C-alpha cells in the first residue's frame, strides 16, 4: 500500500470541498510528492504516531500495515519483513534485508529497531528492491525516519500518557530555540516505562519490564542562501527485565525439570501471557540493556540549481544481556552477551534540478564498521543422549568483524514526452568483511565439546563486488493519475554468522533480489480521495537464513519468491470524516522446500475512520477507529518445527477532546480492545526433546490516557 497515513487535513477550499494534503517525501534522495514517486512508498505522519500513542519502532506495524515485525525471546533481537520477505530474528551479525535509515544515515542491525520513536516528522517505508539508489542492503525495502527540525520561533511541546491495562508511563517533549536568524536549535527527549504484559508465576513479577530514555539535539545553520547545515546527536538507553517466552506445547520433560528446580505445577501450555521462568544465576530473571548513540552532519550547497550534499554519520551500539535459554525455573541453560557495534559513513551526492528534461543524481558512499561480540553459554541438564552423558558444559565465544565498503551510484530520469518518463539507476559496491572467531571450553561437557565444539582463534575474509540496477517507465494518464512499471536488482552482502554451532561453517553467501512492479496512482479532483494499487513479484536468490533445530544453529542459503498486490485508499465523503482501507496480499514461498517463509502472512490489512467536529467555538471532538488484520504466519523455515501464529485481528479506537487552536488535546487510546491473542513468535524449546515448543504472545489490550500540549 503506497501510503499509510498521509498528513491529512480537512481544509475548506471551495464551498464544501476539502482535500487530502500533499505529502513530500525524500525516498529517492530528492523532494517530491508521494503521488509522483514511481514506487510503493508508505508515509506515516507525526500526527498518526501521536494519535496511535506510538513511542517505539517496535510499534511500526501498528501504524504501517504491511510491515511485519517480531521479537525473539532474547534481548533486543527483531525480525522485520515487507511483502513477506526479510530477516528473521536470531543472528545479530546479519545485516537486515529491510534496512533502517535515520535522516538518510544507514543503521545496519535489527537491534536498531528497539530504539525510541519520538519527535518524528514522518516515517517513509519504501518497498521492493531499492538498492540502486538507496544503497547498502535495501534488497527488500527500507524504513527511513525523518526527525523533526527546529522551528523559526520559540516553541515547546509536551506529551504525557498513562497506560492502565499493562501499566506504563510516557513523558515526551521538545523545545525550539531560534538562537539567531541563521542558527536554530531543537532539544527533545522521551522517557517510557512499561510493566509488561506477561505474569511470571514463579517470581511474581511481570515481563518484559522496560525503561527507555532518549535525548536528541538537532541544530540547523543557514549562513547564506546557498548553504545549509544540519547537525544531529542522539543517545538512547533501553533496559528490559524478564522474558516474554511461555511454553505452548510440552512432552512432560519441562514439567519434570520444573519440579526439580523447586517449582512444581507452574508450567501450563496455554497462550495466556503467563510463564514460569527464572534464572538465579543472573539475579532471578533475564535482563538486557541497549545503549545507542548517533551523530550526523548534513551539508547542502546550492550550485546554481544543482545541490551538492554531504552526509556524515557516526554511531555506536552497545548491547549487554543475561539470557535465560531454558525458559524454566532453574539454571539449566543460560548465558551472557556483550556486543559493540560501531560505524562511520560518508555519502556525497550531486542532485540536478528536477524541472529539466533530463535530471539525475550521482554520488558515492564510504562505510567503515565493526561488530565485536563476546558471549558465553552454560548448560546443566540432568539428562542426555545416553546414561551418564548429560547435556552440560560451558563455553566462551568471540566474534570480531570489520566491514569496509565503497559504493558509486547514479540515477537518471529522462522526459521522453510531456507524459512519459524513463528512469534508470546503477550502483557499484565493493565490500570487504574480515572476521576473527574463537570458542573455548570453560567447563567440559556435551554442550561445549559436541554441540558447540571449541575452535582455536582463526580468521576469515569475505570480499565481493556487486552491480545493482533499476529501470522503469512512468506515464501520466492525466494530471491526477499516473501509471508506472519498474524492475530492479538489489544485493545484500554475504558475511559471517555469529550464532552458529560450527564456526568453520559460519560464512554465508550474498543474497540477490529481483523485483518487478507495476503501479497505478489515482487521486480525485480537489484531492478528496486517493486510490493507489501496486502489483509486485520478487525473487530472492540465496536468501540468508539461520535455522535453529532446538539444539544447534545451522547456517545456509535458500531461494524465495513473493508475489502479490497492495491497495491503499483514502476518502473524505463529508466534511470532517475520513475513511481509509489498505492491505497487502503477498504469496511468499521457499522455492527449495515449497514452504511459506518465516514472517510471511498472506494478508495484512487495515480499515477504519477518523472523524472530527467542532463542539463549541473553542473545542473539537475527535473520534477514530480501525480493524487491523494479519493472516496466519510461520516462524521457522521448517513450518512443522514450531507452531504457527494463527490469524490475528484487533479492534482499535480513540476519542479526544482538543482545543480548536491545537494548543492541547486529551485523548483516550485503546488497542486490541477485545484482548485477542495469537503467537507472535515460536520456536523449538532449546535442548529438551522434540515436541516441546515455546512462544511469545501478541500484545494484549492496552488503554492509555494521553495529554498533548503545545506552546
């Protein structure tokens, strides 16, 4: 669906007419309206984020239907898919197939999706193969976050909220400080906490208890009409305690182990937001902490209509975890992890004027990154494959990877006639990855000698050069309708897996995606309605995957395919009322096994309304509601190796009283009002015999009261 939540206003134009406001995006590295972009681009506005009460990127599927996301039971590990394709959670060294950008700066790891989502101007979701222009590892799509810029006048805003069902608080706000006519500063921050929906019947605590504190500073400097500079700095710390995992099927072995740990009768196999896990070694329960810092500088210089842009990005991510892998009472299987990721990027590009018969973008990108992981695993099970041979032992592992990449890219658009335009793009990338690996036994046993054998320190290198491309045609049927066709190739680089049982088999090949797309974008006179539809077919060769068997992690590549259609529509039938419906149907398949890939529901859809009306000269009433649906989806490559997540449908609603001048708003926000549940992730329970499965529930009902103030 090309547009999720247009920044819409019901504004009078002529009599009873009103229109959907045009939205400008930078999905193709230049400013253009979303209806003019010959690609499937979804836009989530700042107003939509506030109306939904969204505070974290983990809530992106709630505001951007068609994006699927799930979290593994380990701390801050996420999987993100678009059109049924993308990386599953479970291997932090994988570059994400659906890449994240913050103000155009690449964020390589799925862990980055744990970050706070605040003070946002808009979020752009770009679907399909976009590597020729957008860059590294956008073979299946990208999410581009555009943060809010400082205003021209002294201003402040504040948002506070209390969630009553799960238990949580929000404080978010910012201030604009126009220091001078040329220099402006915005300071903003957000704090959230949550008790978590899962009740631990052993400890009496809830999970996942979360605290997230983030601060950001954005400064703009425009000393001349030709030069502008934007500086960005952000720090975010996320602390979480407890595991969301609960047993969904057992053979009796977990119950015996639970009794042996002193907690008999505490395991049930209902999907009911209850578990019975504890880890005395780590202070009673699983815990994790993610600290991310990000700095960026963007310089734009006008060269007589041409724009020269330089974007410098520096980031550091530190993730620490004490993980409970048995999801039971006692220390049968647990471990620690310390992960540090650093990255420097420099992009330079030249953008020609857009109003010429031939316009183009040319540029280069340099990337220098590192990922260092130190981890331990300890097992102490009172059983094994033979009498006297228990699953026990401990090991320590190191994974240190350095990445260097250089890209040259360009895209041109040529106006063949007044209505017909052709576009083509190329990106050449040279990338080198060097890794040092080791694993040593700290306690001898079956785990540390057979399942995860030791390795003396050794080094490997992975070098590749790729040429990605895109081409397409766009035809204006009228001033309010255009048709486009496109085809593109995108490459996600190969490398080395950090979570794998055999370190000498850690290398995996690059994956290459090819996407064909045809789309139609329509809007009515006066923009009272919008209707967009896109058909797509994506084939991925050598898709990168890690398979967890319940005891070991195996690395490999497979071939995938996804084909389907996206539809999005908005309509203002009468003043103050907006109706919307959007959906993605994606038929995804593993071409080697014939199975449905993980995180690939056939249908995701949302439909609803937003209504506003004055109730006095000073007050306005706002109502909104939606029905969100995703069909059945699987979570492992072998669909029989873990239970599926059945179809999941939520009913959501909101009501607000607001000042007519938009100075304040009091909003009640309800999501999943009928308290539906389904598996949001599932997997074979580690180490114990086949037939034992663990899973994570979807989010339950939440009801929040939110107050927004502006000055």
